[in-house]
């Protein structure tokens, strides 16, 4: 029994938090009914406040706030209490203030080389605005950085194992999901051995994403092996606030400051196709080598300090010390709810779409778009830009797939081409535009990635990886079925109803 408790500690903790949330909801419902029966005057006052709240939310263009309008109107008074418990923006919360303080500290270690941005502007005047916008948000543009693109997870992991084996100074790992299996055991074995060789190893993982493995036994093992670790946002500490929904979805690996990885891959066997889940798992990543790695390292160090809450790291000791005469432009970027409503990643995607002249292609597992992005994609397609989006036919969450399909309509009607990948599940998060620039990272094309999660990625140009991403997407399209507007219109009526209802709740999916 004790062993079973250890093994399922994470699930038990999640269930306990879930029960706590349900009890809070039950208490609010009880209070609402008691007020209705015994304090009708107070109930009426709250109703008036609810109406005022709806008017204020109507003037807020964010989809998430539109969702709360429905809740407040459908559930009088009770919906009002729910909103103030979970729905309010907390841009001035303690954690958000700490995040902004850490980001401000990090800026002193990131100074833009003006010659680099001048050179990029001369080569790509149409894309320079994207980089300049990111620079203002603290994400520097680097040149002379080698980029390798991995079109499947197994290739990325083999490269990562080799790089970890060759580490001399430090290894940083940051992942949303860790699951026990061949991938994690190999990572752990190498990390433990490198610690014995004097290499500094840090592991940052998300509590919700790694819920099953994040037991006391797991943490004790990491400590015994000498692996420094931090658990991002323990769910049991955030259950009474919406912030438990703000997860660290970033995927980063740094070796000695000279090599960095980002992409969609977590530390679990399905990402390397060692086990089968939803058919062939199609995922991608990039490996940076050179000055541009500093952008990823800075993102990791920021998230480590935010997660720990007390560490005050010396960033300088983790700088890269290699450079190349050749190599492309890279601009690592990140985002999170502390930035709302000023979201660098969302702005970057909007710029990439609006700057496209010939084509723009995307891959994403989740297509849960805000109205502004839908309009931007439709506008590009109507202007003659070849807009294509690849999504999975085999899904991991049926309700998100239903919303995916619902979102196809206005896009298809405007000329956006949508392809559903047939061999398996698409977890790849990439974008490529006009043979000039591309993005690869942890960023899904959904509200959660753009507003609720901490995400990261790499904007790149003048590197062979850009064309590698394009060719990979075109290859995926060959293995996909194109969805036509007529086919979309002919879907069953029951499916249309389910999809319409789910779309109302899409900001929470």
C-alpha cells in the first residue's frame, strides 16, 4: 500500500486539489442560494454589480473575457463570484511582479549589437520590423549561429544525448512533461554521471505536466544524484486562484552555453516513437550552436529564478564562448501571462502572417484561434498569399479536435488551405514564410499558448533550417488529407452543435 501511495502520489495530489476546487464551487453555490432566500436585497446588489461587470467585459477584446460574460449571464451571482475567484486578471499579483523584476534584471545581460540588426534590415527589410519589435521586448537578434532542424523526435534525442555526454561545465534542462521510460532513464543516467565529473546540472519541470512522476521519491532521487531541480508552480499552492492554470510549457536544453535546443518535444517515450500513442508522433526541434544560444540560456535562467523565488544567479558565467564565421540569424523568444495583454509571441505570429508576400505555412496540434488572428489569416489568403495549416487527424484530446474543426470554417471560406496529417499525431509547432524566416518552438496556435502558458521558440533566418522546415511541411502535406469548405459544411448536425458549444469554452481548453 505504501509503495502504491508513492507511485500514485502525483495523481492523489491532483485529485486532492480537484476535490478542493469542487468544494470551493459548492460553497459558492450554497452562498448564492442562501443569499437568494435570506438576503434578497444583497442578492439584487450583486446582480447589479454583475450587469456592470458584463458591460466592462464587453469592452475587453480578449476571448478569455468574452467567455466570462457567458458565465456571469448564465449563472447570476454565482458566476459573479466565480469570476472574482478565478477570472480576474492578476497582472499585479506577487508572482507577476517577481516575473517582471527577473525579466528586468535579465535585460542588463542582453545588449543588441546594432551592426547585426543593420545587416538583417538590409537583407530582409520586410522582416526587420519583426526583429525590432522583439528587441524592444528584450529578445536580442544574434548572427553567426548554426541551426540544425530535426524533423522527428528520435533524431533530436540522439543529438542531445551526444551533447550531454560531451558537457564540460553545465547542463540545463527545462521541460513541461517528464515521464518515466527509456528517454528519461537515459537523460537521468547521463546527467548523474556528469554531476560526478563536476558538471553543474539543473532540471526545471512543470508540476502539472509532470504530475505522475513528481513524487517525493522522484525528488529525493534527483537530490541524491546531485541534480539541482525546481518544480514550477506546484498545483496545490495555486488551487484557489486562476494562476494554477498558468503552466510552464517551455522546452529548452542548454549544454555549456554553446549548444541549445528548443521545440515541441518533452522527455517521454512517445516523443521519440519508442511507444505508440495516436499513431506516429510527429514532432520537431532545433539545435543552436553559437552566440544565439545565449537567448535560450537567458530564458532558462529567468524561469529558474522565477520558479525558485530566491535564487539570484550570476548570468555572466553561463555565456557562450564559441562563434562561427558563417551561420544564420536567430532570435530566441519567450512569453507568458505576466505580459498580458502585451504578448510578444502573439505579436510575432501576427507579424509573420501580415508580412507574408508569397506563402506562410504552419503546423500545430491545436487550432484554437482568437478572432484577430482568424481575420489576419483570412486577409492574407484573400490577398493571394498561399496560407496552409497542418493539423492532426489523430488527436490526443477529442474536445480540442472538435474546436479545431469548428475553426476551419471561416479560414477555408477565405482561401486558407487546411490539411489533416494522417499517419499520426502532429505535435510539431512550426511556421515558415517566403523562404526567408521560420519559427520552431513550444508554441501552439491556440489561446492557451498565446495567453496562459509560458512558451518559448526561435525566430530564424538565413539558415538552411528555414528551407528544411518548409520541405518538412510540404512532405507532411503529401501525407495529409486536404479539408475543403464543402466537406466542412457537410459534417453531421450533431457534430456542429457539439463544436459550437465547445467553442464557447475554447479559452479554457
